[in-house]
C-alpha cells in the first residue's frame, strides 16, 4: 500500500533545544498509527510541524507522494489534515457549536451566521461521541474532559483524510475512551489515516496497527506494523529499558487519627449528603465518571465555593474554610489542579518560580526575604525525582512539553509539605516511567504521614496507589470499598457501584 | 552551553543554575535594558555635539531632577501594571498626596517629616480605594481609575479652592536646589534608592513574588494560596505612595504644593507614566516587570525631551518624537528577539 502522507528527515529547533533531529513517519490509509515516546521526546512538536503550526528547520512533507508545504494550520486543514492538539485550543466564551465550526464560520465574512443550523450540525458530532451537552453552552462552563471531547468533535467535523490525535484520551475515563475508539475504528474502516498519541499502552495495543516511537527527538522505530510487538518491546524502545513493577502493598492506617472528615456535606455546586474521611497517612481514592463532581468537591473543601450544609472537620474539629489561603496556610491542605494550563501553572513564569509558589511563605526569612537558592534547594529534589526535562530552571514553563509541565504542577505540591494533599488527575500526559515514579512518591509521602485524596479517572492508577476507594456519581457518594490491589476484582466492584445508580454519562 | 541535555536525572552535580547565569550574562547584551543604555549613549553623543551646553553642570543637574520625577511616575504606573491593570489616576493621586502634605504643614502646623509621611500615607489610602473597588467590582482598573481620577481631582480642587500651599519650610526648596558633587540632584538619589528597593521587592521578597504571580495568572495564584485580591490592593497602594513621592519632588522643585502642577486632572503625567514601563519592557498583561528598564526608559524620555527642546524644536514635535521612539523601541525589541532565537538555533 502506498502511504497517504510522509514526513522525511524532519528537524525542528527551539532556542536551546533541538526538539526533532531528523524524524521520519509514514502513514497508510485505513490505519491507526501510534506515535509514542517519553515526555519531551518530540511527539507534539512533530504533530505541529505536520499541521502547519511550526515550520520545520529541515526536512520534507509528502502528501500523496507530492511535496507539500503548510505555512499555517489553515493550509493543512485545506489539504485534509485534521488535528486534536494536546493543549486545549477552544475559545472559552464561545459556545460549543461556535467552537466546533470556527473555521467554517470564518470562511464567509458577510453572510450572517445561522445559529439554528449551526447548533443542529454541532449536535450531530456531539451525538457521535454520545456527548450530552447543549451546543449553545459556553465552553468555559465545561469540565476539562468535556472540553477535550468537544475538541475531538471539532476535529471530526472537518472529515479529514488524515487525523492526528495528540493524547486525546488523557483526561477521559474508560467508557468515554471506548466511545472514541468506536469512532476511530469506523473512520479507519472508511479509509482515514489516524495518528494516535497516548501514554496508556493498553489503549495503544487495543487500537493501533502501526507504530512509530520517538526518543530524544529521533526515531527509535519508524512506522512498523504492530504485529508481534509486545508491551515490553514498546517500553524498551521508549525508555531503553524494561518497565519497573508497580509495588502495591496493603497499608494499614486504621489506627491513625482522622485528618479530614466530611459528614452530610452539601455545597452550592450541588453536592448532596457527601460523607468521607481521610486518616493520617492514608490514600483515599475518589473515583467517578466525568461529571461526577469530584473536582467540584475538592474546590468546595478548599473554600473556593461555599459548603451549604453538613460538617467539614480538620483533625476532628469542625471548620469553616473560607479561602484557599486559609486551607493551605491554616489547615495545611493542598490541591494539585487537573487543569495545569490555567490553574496549575503560571505559564509565562520560569520553572523555578512555578515550582516554589506554595512554599514561598514558609521559606521567607525576616522581612519576607527570599532567594532563588533557597527555593531551588527545596524543590530541586522533586523536580529531579520526576525527571523534569528542561534546558534550565529559568526556562519559561510554557515552552516545556505537556508532560513536563504536568510534572512541575505536581512537584510544586510534593515540595510544599502540606498535611493533606488533594491530587486531581496527577498523571495526565505523564509518560509511563515517570508515572511509576510519581506513584512511588505519593506512597512515600503517605508513609511519612501525609494524607492523600486522589482523584483520578485512570482506574489502573487508582488501583496502583489508593488504600481505599470512594465512588462518586452525580454529586453524591455512591459507595466505598477497600483496595486489594487486584485490578480485575476491584475494577468490577467500582463499576458496579457506579452502575447501581443507573446509567449516567 | 550544552543546554538541551541538562536533565536533572543525569545525576551530575553541575547545578542547573550554572548555565542560567552564563546565559543571562551573555543575554544582557541583547536585553531591552542594554538596548536602552545604548540609545541613551547615542543620544547623549548627538546632543553633546548638536547643542550648546548639554553637558553643562546646570543642564545635567536639571536633567537629573526632571528624570527623578519622571522615573518615579513610571515606577508608580509600573507597580499597577504588575497586576495586568493600569492606573490612570497617578497624577491626581500624586497631587492630592502633596496637597495633603502641604495642608498638614500650613494649616495644622505638623512638622514637615510627619507631614511627608502623612501625604504618602494618603496616597496609599487613595490607592487602597482604587484597589478595593477594582477587586470588589471585578471591573478593569482602566475604568475604575478613570473615574477616581476625576473624583480625586475634583474633590481636591473643591477643598483647596484651587489655591496652592506656598508657606512651606525652606527644607523643601533647599532639597530641590541642592547639588551633590556639583551637578547631581539629591532627588535623583532618592529615586534611585526607591528603585533599588523596588527591584529587591520583586526579586527578593515573598510579597513581591506574590504580586507578580497574582498578576500573571490569578487563577493559578489563588489555588497556590496567594490572596490575589489583597495583592491587587497592595499594588494599587504602592502605586499611590510612589505617586505621592513623585508629587512631593515636584513640590521641592517648585517650592510650593500647587493643585495644577500635574495639569488638568493630573493628565500631564500619563505620557511619562506609560513610556517608562513600556520602553523598559514591562509586560502590559501583567506578571513581569523590569525596574531597571523602567528607570532607563524614563531617563531616556526625559533626556530626549530636554535635548530636543534645547535644539529649539517645538514642544509639539517633541511629542511626535516620543511617539516615534515608542515605535522604534518596539521594532528593535522584535529584531532583538528574533536574533536571539536564531543564534540559539545554530
Ligand atoms: N515553543 C517551544 N519553545 C522551546 N522549546 C520547546 C517548545 N515546544 C517544545 N519545546 C521543547 O521541545 C521538546 C519536545 O517537546 P514536545 O512537546 O514535542 O514533547 P512531547 O513528546 O509531546 O512530550 P509530552 O509527552 O510531554 O507531551 C521538549 O524538550 C520541549 O521542551
Ligand atoms: Mg506532547
């Protein structure tokens, strides 16, 4: 079969970084092509070069065997190349439908926009993803996961011949991923050529038939068939050695005092009768489908939105937390946000400035003096441990790869020394090697007495880390179970507790 | 500089700050600040040849005194730009603070050091009003300070009946006239001390860093435990106090606290207030400042104004020149950045 698209000898340099050092990729029609590699390997950069966001420093792109040059993203779209980027590219104030058809709306300046038709068309693509959102909703009101789905709907609406998906499943749960995969298979059978980036190798093995692995900006393997390639082989190519075993072991914290407790809590965001308790040194997982209200619960605990009923206890004493400042500095509660781009990081500041924010006050001397050296000593161990890849600590956070940004957003809280850490989707976009380190770090932290409330949509992660799992659905707690570390039985039990309440999306 | 391979996992102990300092040193020559120094030097040479007496002790003294005020005005604006906002009321606030100081001396008989402190505190109080309103209403400070500019100025004119306080103790005029080492105005020294303190605030203190974080990304700052609202208010208070210092310097120069010393509604201050920070590379979106840049930018503007006036170019043309300056500076900055990018690619 002749390739529909080829990239040959692609090089791309950024100030201080050679992101791609001559990468080759060739895509066949009717296939799903995995693009793998560690954080910072160059996957997103390659995708941006292919879709006209970046101009390559050297190398050629071939479409149907003809040399092609994309000066901007519009050129690529016009040639039938669609993309879902790793970072969200939606206009928060615009409606879902407007976002989906942004390119199409813009093509005729003078005709008025027919909103009824726009919403109807948008409905079609949302339905394809079984996404129950009113197309007229402003995107800013959606959760991160739903934004990701809208972004996918937008790419689908272009009906392109080549579709590149950069970590589309990073913040999706299994059921949403399954729906996406149905669509991917249908597109593939219709002859579309898809590229799929993911750090979840189970997904890759399930859906992909060809694979390219990047390592440090070069091919570790070039567009080969997935046939006969094992997970072990993929890991070997990505990180150059075998994967470490996740060491889950039972931890008993039943004798420890309660650090955070909720009894019958309701909130202005719509939670009803939520009860939950986290002991010292305990890791409690909070599982639920997208829209279950877990992030919202975390923010209510932190004082960003009001608790309207019930009792919140810290160290057994009822408290009323009015601001995040109080939560952190009075009660020792920290929160790793699921949304690194707007809530987790200050993108225009340096890596060092970001990593230290929560401990500035603690490090400040008399008169509140603070030196970079002090901050560096406090955060460097965590940046090292998570292998943050950056040319220097002075690099602007926005210039790091997505996974490396995520690592900083987590590391800053690991270094903060809070007593209870709420961790919301900590491993979105983090590669498998670092993910193992992160899990190790979380458990180490708990062994040393920090309590952790872990929110994750990644069930294997939940089962690898948590001591106990609380299941939420529709802004209520629907069940609780101990974690035994056995994936099959625990995942079934978790799913049962969600579906007890009836099918909810 | 093998920057691209500097992962921390490599285990080697060469500190990641190593390349950083090396980089910042070589980058200084390509920085905004260095560009400004270069421009200042070039124009100094041009004016030195083209005019008579540009380097005379008297002109240097006058230049220092004027730039002391302009720099202070720029710093006042800069401290609000940090939050991603603007302070159109700099002039009105400054004049109000100076009038309060004059009133305390003349009408209340309060000793001048206390009166100065009182005036500055009043400037900070006006800043608090601005900041509090901005935080409470959630409106952009552009609108709020446009309104308070008129309110502050109007109330001040009403209360003072537009009359100046002229019976000030001689220390004011003496300070305004004094010369250190023959031609340096002590006002300039005051300004430089304030600038150094500000630079230290933003680099070396928790408070300053929190201001920058709150300005760069309010949502992220709030979730990291920074009281963003309080930081915005503090930035406006700082701006008010700095505007007060600038106005008191004018008082020292004029020997009186005059309601019209910053023009109608204090608008004469707006151009220097913006030129300093913008030329100096302070980001208008907030979250990033350059104190040194603001100082150099404001100095350059003062020097250009003075030099052009000495060339007997009409004040009209001076304004046009300043506008042109702004454009050239922006273009230079762009060229500098793309050069920097290219050099690093190689
Ligand atoms: N705009 C930029 N400026 C400077 N460096 C950049 C820029 N974009 C990417 N890089 C660098 O290029 C390298 C490759 O980044 P890229 O985003 O392609 O990684 P990735 O494989 O997508 O990683 P991840 O799995 O974390 O998303 C990284 O070292 C990153 O720091
Ligand atoms: Mg990426």
